[in-house]
């Protein structure tokens, strides 16, 4: 993977966080179910956690 501090990776992290926030709002407003939220965000949350671990371990 590219350097975790590259502009592309930083932007991807920002967009991923915004997507998760948006999905959370949809869940809170009853527009999607918990199952839909989980399906939409599970891999994205894993990606953010992985990136955080990589940044901390440096």
C-alpha cells in the first residue's frame, strides 16, 4: 500500500468517515435498518481501524 500519509490515503480516510456519519444519520432517522447500516459500514470501519493501527505503530 502507498504511504499512509499520502494525500490520496488521507482524503480516502476523510471521505470514509463522512460516509459512516451519513449512514449513521440514515440509521438514526429510520431510513435504513441496523442490518443495512452494518452491511454498508462494516468494511469501512475495519479500514479506518487498520489505518489507525498502522499510523500508531509507526
